[in-house]
C-alpha cells in the first residue's frame, strides 16, 4: 500500500509506473473523516493520497485490527507516528534523522530492494528456531511430566542419562543443527512461543503416557528396571522421529537426508556403542510390551495432534 500526502492521482500514477499491484485503486484521504471510513478504505484501496500524519497512524491501526502484520516505510517526520505504531518500521538512509531514530530498520543506501533479503533472512531464522525449539521442548516437557509421575508414585526414573543423551543427539541436536543450515522462507503464522508449545505438547504427552504405562505394566509382569530403561529409550526416540518427520514438511532431498542420517546414526550407536549408551538385550516380554506401546504411540499422537489442531489454529502445521 502507498500512503502519501500528495495528490492521489499523482501517487497512483507513480505507483503504476513502479508496477505496484492495484495501483489504480486510490482514494483521497481528506474525505475519510471518521475511523469507520478509514477501516473500510483499507479493505478496498491500495493508494491513499492527501493523508495527514495522524491518518497514517489510523491506517496502520486499521490494518493491524484486521489481523495483518504491518511494516511501515517512511523518510520524514510526518511518518513517525505510523512507524511507531507498525509492527516493523523502516527508514531510508537519505531520510530525516528523526525518522531513522524512530525506525527499527534503516536502509543506509536507501535501496528498498534489500527488504527481500531482510525478510528472507528473518523468516529463515524464525522458521529454523521454531523447528529447533519444538524438538527441545518435546524432550523437556516429557522429562518434566515423567519426573513428576515418578516422584508421586515412588517409581525409579526409567531413563539413564546416557540413554537420554542418545535420544537428544539424534532427535534434537543433530537435526536441529542441520536443519538450521537450510534456507526457509515460509510465511509466519501465529506467535513463536504459542506455536512451539502447541506443536511439542502432543508429542510430549504421547511419550509420557506410553512410557508411564510401560513402567506400570513392567511392575505387573516383573520386568527389570534395566529392561524398562532400554525400551523407554526406543519409545522416546520413536516419537522423536515422528515429530521430526512432521516438522520437516514439505519434505525435500535435504530434509529426507537429515531424517535418514539421524535414524541410521541412532541405530548405529545403539548397536555399535551399546555399552556407552546403556543399551543391552532385553527380555522377550519387554520387547512385546514395547512393541504394543510403540504401535499405540502412532495412533495416540495422531489423535492428540488432531485435537490440538481443532482447538488451536496455531497448532496446525502449515507446509
């Protein structure tokens, strides 16, 4: 959108010259004498002429009230009110000192084409942080729930530190590092903290219910704590790979390679470095019990995820 204090016909002509979409839809802001008229105008017009400084602020407020993320570009004192109200304020290096002081981003060479690179880098950072935070929160929320459960019921915590390290390496550390190297310019939806929590909680609940049930059933079938620890490691990693598969959508060759590398690495360390990570052969009863809970985890996670997606729009992963 173009907001200017100049004549709307002139502004529209310049906007059309620089190929701004719908530049022919312009309005004289001097006729927008109420806030209701401004709210209606922002839904219909692209070019605003004869705009007063306080009207620029009202236009930004109307866009934000409509659920939009607003970036305001200005180079003069009359733009400052709107720039302060916008989610992101951008000033030109050739503009006034007051505008540059009020802005969050200053284009020192006054070349607006750099904004594509700035937005792309910002989206890459936020998207990669969201994926990494989802993996970290999954393990941390699960650990907190299982620790509280063990304390309340006076159970031995089933997982050993070395086993948790194995899961953390191939479900969190390595995939988070490798995925952070990838360019990712997907448009943002929702708030960072809310999105990461809503995406990690279903997986954490799934692992908690499965492993807590395994601990209880192990007591019934007289399965040793060592066997339960090994089985819990594989159940925890199984859900970890499910959530990794989910956050890697839409998949490409690089993301598939990251998932494959983590699965192979986990299996290789569990086999060739079993003594380091406390992985050993477990009883037949424990294998059968773990297999039942692993199958149940897939269905449980799918249902919990659907429940969260229906309840909270931010929980819906957008490819």
